[in-house]
């Protein structure tokens, strides 16, 4: 890898004297559309950092609390695909720990680089000097910004060090605001889905329940009763169609990972004996990654919480026009009651929300006891139609 020359003192001075860093930073972020992906948002932050400082390459690493891992979320001047394949931990990066604990910008050089960052990261980028900036604000520590001048040793001046620290705070505040906005949007979508479920229950299920009571009666039905049942069925279908045609916000969400990567991670996290059966050549359509990962996570967490399975099978398939994910466990107690059952007390809310998400992709989620297993078990199954290239294995 070629080594970039250090910027001239004149250029470095002009960077700090001739621009208003925060204004440039805000201008760059204001160009981002509200519905842009998370990676695009962090790519733009890295670009702003490189524009405002003498850095040539920058990457942001965040700690994902839900998945309990560190991952690259954005970069500039570096291949994001290569960075995303890395799986660093805080234990492997003492420089990141010190930057966050001490809330300061730290620079390390070639004589200490291998002790301060994961070896695969240093080798991948040919790093000899590295600047680590804490991404923290308001008492919250989100991650770090790793940056350099494209290779070669360099010293960081006090002015640029302070600018990097300031940009780290600004980036953290921007990320906080984005997360808050996204959380409000998720809350709104959740409210819409709960309203939809309530409406279907009140307007559709009650009609169908009444019809089922009439049809289950022992005595023959009169013409009037048959007509009443027909009318109720027609109205129930009309209510259901009306409810499902209501426009809801798109629910596809970016996860920053894949179903293939989540299966071993969740198996390790839950401690379940997971056996994977992934049909050769099958790929998860990108638009379905979010719902597939949600169904997988809920199925395994419910199995770990409510069951004592000896074996958990995860089956990924596709046929001519559908993608399917199935999670089966043999955790069934005495008397045929499934310990893994997601019902009652709101314990199945995660799967029910995933079912609404699948519905918006034209699919469905089903879950219940599976007596075809030996011994009998519990099954969660996601089925979603795929079209065009998505259907090609």
C-alpha cells in the first residue's frame, strides 16, 4: 500500500483558520435524506471528518448492545465491505477502551500499533499511525472513530486533536438525534400495527366467532340463520380487506448483518443446540433480512426461555416462488404442553409483530405445536413470496 505524504503546515493551518468546522459538518449531514440507510448516514460522517481534518481515511465502529458485538457502521477512503467482515472486540482494542474511558483523542504509532488494535485490522489497512476519537456525548458511549492519513507515521497537532474531539462529540449528538427519530418512527409503526390487530379482532374475529357458534349447533339451520351467517361472512371479509388495505409505513429495516451470521451468534448467545439445514444455493433476499432475523431471534429466545430442547432445527428453504425459514424445537413437556409456546402474558408479542411485518411483504408467520416431530415439539415458520431474481437459488 502506498504511503500518503503528510499535509503541508500551510494547508493544516488553513484547515483550522479558514473554515467553520461545525457548519460544514452540519451542511453535510443536512444533505442526507431522512429515510437514508444507517450505513449511508455514517459514511457521510466519516466523509465530513476527512474533509475537515488532515485525515485521509476514517471508519466508525459502534457497540451493538442487542447483538453484543462491535461492528463497522461507516467509512470513507476505506472499503466498507472489507471492514464489515471484521469482528473486533473492545478487549482487542485497548486504544478504544482508553479513548472512551478517558474521553480524549489518542494517537498510536507503528511501535505499539499491534498491541493497540486487532492484528487483522492493522494488516488490512497497512496502518502505522492511528488516531482514535471517542464517539460519546451526554454520558453515553457509542463507539469510536478510527482515522489515519492513508499510511505512514505522523504527529497530531493540538489544534487538530481538539477538532477531532469536537467532531466526535458532534457526530455522537447527530447519531443520538438520528436514533431518537428512528425510535419515534418505530414507535409509530408499532402503534399502527397494534391498532390493526385490535381492529381485526374487534371487527373480524368477533363476527367469525359468532358464525362458528351458529354452525357448530346440533340442530339444522333455518333459511334465516343461513342468510345471517352468509351476511356476517361477507361483512367480515369486507372488514378484513378494509383493514389490510390501510396504508402502513414500510417495515423493512437495516440490521447491519445477515441471517447466515445471526444463526451461530444467537445459538451461542442462547446456549441452544442448534442444527442448521440451509438449502444449497439459497440466498435471503435483502428486503427480507430484517423479518427473517426477527423471526429467528424470537423463536430461539422463546425456546431458550420456555423450553428445554435437546435439539433445535433451523431450516432455510425456497421453492419456485417462496422463501421460508423454519425453527423447530423438541421442548415439549408432559401432557403435550409445549414449553416453547409463545402465548399468554404477552410472551408472543415479538412473533406477532414479526407476523405483521411478514404480512406487509405478502407473507405470514405461523407458530404452534408440531406433533409430526418425534418427540412432539414446537414450530415457528416464516413464509414469504419472492419474485424475479429473488426466486433464483
